C-alpha cells in the first residue's frame, strides 16, 4: 500500500478542502509505502502521524522533502491494489475526495 501526500496551497486552504477551489492548488509532495492497514481511516491516521512528526520515521519518510506539516485542507491518497482513494484532512476527521480531481501521481511514485 502506498500513501501519496498533496499539500493544499490555495487561498483559505486551512479552512478545509473545496475541490472546485483548491484542486488546482494541490501540490504533490511525496509518497511512502506503509503496511496494509485494516481500513482507510487507519492508513490516514498513520499518514497524519508521519506528516506531523509523531512517527519515528517522519524525517526519513516526509520531512526530508522540505515540506510543512499536514494540516486541514491537505489531501492524502491511498493506493491499494491499483485503486486510488483520497481524503481531505478536515478540522475533525477526514472527508472523501474524488481521486479523479487530484493532480496525477507521478509515474515514479506509482506502485508497479
């Protein structure tokens, strides 16, 4: 399972993700492989921990790319068995996002 991180650089991004307003402002920053989680929420929570320095591997997996912490309005996509699901970080929890609205995952970051 691979986790892809998109940071939202749009105006008002920290108020939440709005596809029509923020999709063009998503910046693909990195991906990392994580063990298969029992469900999407568990995978998202691990990605949030990595993207906020709460995981021992945060520097290697995330911060060495020179990026800010994951926050409200950012999007995490989970690639599992060739399928991509995506969620925006909300003020409390996660909101589903249409993965077709995201910038494409770079070929070098896709699971082969």
